[in-house]
C-alpha cells in the first residue's frame, strides 16, 4: 500500500512536457494523507483531486472502504474502480517520494523511498467524479503492485510507477491495451532504482509537516 507521501512541485523534469503545469490549488506538502487534495494529471491536464476514490454511483460523498489504493491484480473487477476503468478515467500522480512502514520488533519504523536523480516518481491512478452542481468533486486512487525484491523487506506492496515512455499510453490508450501496464514488468529495473532510508516517527502523525520529515533518521 501507499498511505503517505511527499508531493513534487518545483521541478517536473522530463515529465513537464506530458503532464503540463502543476495545479495552483495544490500546495507543497511533505506528509500527505488520504482524504487530502492531491495533484492528479489526466489527458486534459492537472487538477486537484481528493485522495480516496468515490465512485460516481455512490449514494454519499464518502465510502465505507479504503479506496486511496487499488491493487493492480484485482482493480478491474472491483465495483469501486470498475466504472473508472471502463470509462478510461486513468490519471498519473507525481510524488517526490513516499513513506512506508516496516514492522520491526513489535513496532513500526517509517522509511522514505525516492529516486536519487531527483526526478518525480509518477504513479498510475484512476479517477472519478461524484455528485453534480456545487457538490460535485473529483477523487482518485493510487494503483499498487507487489514490491520489488530490493524493498520488499520494508513492505510487500509499492505504488505502480509508470515509466515516461508509457505515460501517454496510460492516459490515452484503450482499457484493453492499458491492462497490460498493470503487469509486474511495467517498470523495468533499469528505469527505476529506489533509494530509501529510515526517518523519524514524527511522520506517523499526519498533522506534522515540513521537509525535515523526509530527512534520514540520525543514528543514536
């Protein structure tokens, strides 16, 4: 799963030509939690979306289930995500890095995962629109996959990152062709090498904020 991340605002790098401008309504944050508005990019451009997909058919503006992540292996058949998938409502979600928790000695140690080059990690997602008139809003989910062997000791799941050369296909392709991108080999090993290190448990509280949350945990 991915339940907390730092977004990426200052430099979109090579992704700028595909994703376009960062939506002004989404500020930089180092500790984004589900329920917050995040920057999601569709084929029409970037927009703020609530993190946690609410399907169009939902009777309420929230769900009883956690929908901020969607498992790549099963999302096509899940009622919460089926409509977005069938209608081609796919998006890309850029991250500066994300947090994951390793269960260790009865406790949980947070880690920060990132790309050393400084370019954003770009995660595959789905989006949907709920309501009408002044009550309507857009929301999204991050797609996850089994973690690569190098980081599986931290957590068995990781976001499904889309390489640059697959980005337009993910945003504009037909559902049948994009289903292939949900496979375990969507991100070649030579395209993405994640760095990681332990960080302070201050990140456990979603109210905490600041660049220091991403800093390596100092040895005692």
